């Protein structure tokens, strides 16, 4: 992990909490507690993502965002706000926000959204690798065949998509929010154990009987696929 984030938030408690969470993961966090300073930093330096509160002194978040886009700064922006109605979200997105997260929020969800925006902001993706590998696990995206060593593994379509996403992000912690968005195309938590069920089923197919497990549960965070 790691990267550079601009956090524009006037609530000291929230700002300290968010900054500490990102810094513990290796991010560099620049901070501003008002819109005017936030706009100056956002236009003066390069950031991977801007985390922007909507209600700010000196210049509110919407005005800052509009000024940022008018200056042709295309850094991804996630807007934070206690104003969580559909109209409020639409106003934020129309002003140029890439994502909108209502308060209160869980840091894990903010982290997942920031990571998604940072990946999106890195420009065009590389040509697709047709074969993905993790240790002795091989995943052929063209033939849709999966093998672990000499053993062929039969997957259902959703399991195939889930494993493909995990292999694309092998070695990284993948959160439930990331999986819901990427594999199920949900942009909300349906409040079910659908992810746990599919991960458990996929883990049995991949790891059962193997000396070196590839699936790892990261307590309180998500899952990681890695040959370690």
C-alpha cells in the first residue's frame, strides 16, 4: 500500500482518526482544515486521491471541488458528508466528485474506496494477462480453466469472477466492500453473508488437501490471496 493523500476536513477528531489510519498503512497524508487551504494544496501538489469534507470553513467542499475541476485538476476526489440524501450525492457528483461517502463511515470502507480511486487514476490499464498465477495455482482467463498443480478445479461463474479478482490483487488485502462492488456490482452492503459463503466454498476448492494454503483471512479487514 502507500501513496499520497490530501485530507481536507475541519473536524479535528475525524481528521486525526482518518490520517492515522492511512499513515499506519504507509500513506503520506497532507492535511487542511479549511477549503481555501485545501484548494491551494490540491492545485499546488500532486496527490493520488483527495478526501474532501463537504462542509468546510472559508470555502465549502462543493465550491472547492468546482474550482479544482475548473483549474483542470483531475485528481480523484471522494467527498465526505453528513448530508446523505440522494440529492446531496448528486450535487457532489455533479460538482466533479468521483465518489461520495456519508458520515458516519467505517475507515475500512473509506480505505477501499480510496484504493479503487487511486487505481482508476493511474491511467490506462496494461494489456490483460491471459494467465494469472499464484504459487501453483493457475488461472486461464481465455479457456476459463483453473488448475492447482495437476488438479483441475471446476468453478461456478460467480466463483470464477471472485477468484479472478483475488488473483488480480494477490498479496493485497481485499475488503468486503471491494468484493461487493467488483464481483456482485453492489454499491451498498446488502447485509447478507453472501461473500463469506462464496469465499468458504472457493477456499475449500482451492486449498483443501493442500500443504500450503493460498487463502488468508485478515481479521477485521478482509481477505488476501498469497503464496506465503
